[in-house]
């Protein structure tokens, strides 16, 4: 019986010109293909795409190969959960109905191999981020989604990529608040009975242990190509380097 559970986040496909992005997209596809026959589950902790918005009758053509890779993995029998990230403006029914992916909003509890893991994309978790939380509610409101649909995809998608690029590069890795994440986010989850916390969003690969407790920040699939795997009762952070 397959037991390994895999976690990835923050590929941000679509963030770069297509020619430059082709090799890292292929690297992601090879990883997804490798999970067939060896994964019990895949959790995508948000922002697989740099911008995802479901128009009623259109999807971005450059993501077609990635969507096929996900569909093949799902049809091989591997359950896939896609968690809302801050660049996932609107996850509608397409991924669920056509690809077979389970869409999940908010924190995700994962119980496997006698471990309790709390998974979150990572956005809006640290205290003092009230402005972002309010903005998120506004952007995800049905009225905002309805208004954005009035923009033609050839306008709406490039516009969103321009805005997302600004926010993505605004983070300073030297000021990464790992201690605050541990105390404000992880420790309350440990008090609730979880032994591990897994988050994305910050684009840094971090594996911090204190006794029986663990915080994993998943890195990204832009230049780190890191992923989490729960195997044999141990949660590890690994790098995908295809042959």
C-alpha cells in the first residue's frame, strides 16, 4: 500500500517569458510523472500558477501541458489537493471537474503515518498583516470576480502577471521571519496536537526541528525545486533533480 505524501508550492508558472520558463516547467512535469505508482497523495500548497483565474469559457493555453500532467497523475490514482494561494485569484470548477483535483481553501490537516501535519499556503499568518487580509477578502468577493470577468483574458491575464511580479519581488529573504513563524504560527498548532507545520508562500526552503516538533517552509519551483515528503513517519525537505 502506498503511503508517501508529497507537498509542493509556488511554481508560479506564467511568471516569466515562455521560452525562459520551459525548462523549469518540464522539470515540474517530470516530478509529477515520477509520483505515479509511488505517491499516496499530492498536496499543492498554492501558487502553482503565477495567476489563476477561471473565466467561464477560457483557460491560459501556456498551462495546457501542466494541466495534462496533473490530469495524468490524477487518473493514475493519486489524489491531488490544490490549496488556495495568494496568486490563485479564483479557483472555480474547472480544476475539480475536468482535472479531478480537490480544491481546498484555508488550512489543511493531514493525518498519515501516525503524524498530524498542519498545512497552509502561508499568506496572512503573521500578526499585523491586517491590510493584506482585508485586500484578500475584497479580491475574492464574488462581485470582484464578476467584474474581472468583464476583462478579456488577453487583457486580464497580462495585467495580473504585472501586478503579481511586483508583489513577488517585494519580499526580502534577509528579513524572513522564521522565529515569528515558529512562535506565532507553529507553536499554536503544536498546542492543538499537530507535530508538524508545512507552509509555502515565502520561497525559502527551511526545515526547523525542536524536539518532536517541525516547521517546513517548502521553498519554490522557480530556482530551488524543493518539495516535502512524508515517508516512513518522517517529514523531509528534498530537491527534485531529474535524471
